C-alpha cells in the first residue's frame, strides 16, 4: 500500500498513510532535530510498515527514532505503535497514563470497544500489537521533552478522549492537535468536528482555548495536514462546536427527524456545506462526520434528560 510524504518545514514531514487506500484520511508526522527523530502519531496497525518505509525513503536511520508521541490511543492514532517498536530498536512510546494500559493490552478493552463502535473500520485499521510496558513513558500532566535542539511541551487536552494530549513544538510553534481541534482538510479549507460519543463539550472547548493561549503558528492535524493560520482556525473551530450544539438542540426542540440534522447544520456551517459538496471521495472523513453528529445528538439528549 503506497503512502505519500510532504516536507512541511525543514525537518518536519507529513505522511499520508492512505489507510484502506483512502487519501486525506489519516496521517503521521516525522520530526528530526540533530540526530534524533520523533514520530507524532503513528496511524493504525494496518499501515505500520508505511511509516517504516517512509523513514527509509527520507533517509532517517531507524535506530535514530527516539519517541513515538501519541495524542491518544485510538486505533487510527496509536494502533501501529507495538509493531513499529519491533523495527525501531531505540524508540519509546509516550502517551497519557489513562491510555497506556490499552497499549500494553489492546485486546482487553480497546480492540473490543473499537469493533463495537467502528464495525468494519476497525478491521481496516487492524488489531494493534501490544506495547511492552518498559517501552512506555506515561504522562500524568503538563511536561516538557527535550529533543535534539528542541522542546516538545505536552499539553493535556481532554475532550475527544479523556486521555487526549497535544504536543507543542517550540521550533516553528507547531501544535500537533490529534483530535482535539477537529479535522482540517487544507486542500479544500474545510474544518469539521471530531466529536464521536461520548462528547465532553465543556472540556473540549476549554482544551481549544488552551491551544489558542499557546499562540501557535502552525496546527498539524492528524486528519489531515497543516494549517498555517493556527490561531484563526482554532477560533473558527470553537465557534463551529457551539453552532453544532445550538443547531442540534434547536432541531430536537422542534421535533425534526435525526436524518435531517446533517443538512440542517450545513445551512449554518459553511464548512460542512462545502464538505458535503466534496465528500464523494472522502469516505473516511464522512464516516467521522456521521459519528460527530451522533456525539452531539447523544450530548443534547442527555442535557434534556437532566433538565
Ligand atoms: Zn480519536
């Protein structure tokens, strides 16, 4: 399965992993400073070898890879970690402590839950291989990692997952957003929420505010690519989440059928409107949008139940 590589800035490469043959769906970043290499996000098990081959193609020795930095342990972000460690002898995996048990024993909860939620998509991602416990760095809170001549700040950003973290690279002021700031398609300038159930709207909004306070120059999205208007796009996403919430709450109040929600939101959200025009080839992103609407729907129903 072929992948593609794009150099986003000196020493930073973005891989289109082409998971399931789909373009603009899931990516991973390779960063080099001095003789050290870090991967930010590694994609699912099924495309682990694409990452290894990309390192070879760029000319980065496998033994120089020091860190696999995971924003969270969902299959599309961290599923390749266990397999990659077999090819990268000096690498450790860094993730939030709430997520690391799922890396050590992916079978127990993560794989079963993913199958239930994602259905055939879980098979497309593949079952992750376990990560040895002694190869894991568990993050509890904010921390810094010195890396070559640079620093990665670990920024807790709960919301999409309770164990979600982002990485802020001081060189170039790059924030690796994982799923904390939605999906962004630079080729179409389309921004979409990443809010599968259970949606934690309050913490998600707060996390976006935290990212804005870093005053980043670049947002590096896993889904899918780089935005060089980082603060503007984070603010746009904050507003977008509030719009979606408002739309779905109003629709429920008016008794509108759930299958009309997507069209209803697209009247108010130009990003979604634009996406629906271009969604034909973007099946992976489209599935994400459907799950995101479900997240907002469950959230709004729960709010009503509490009223
Ligand atoms: Zn996720």
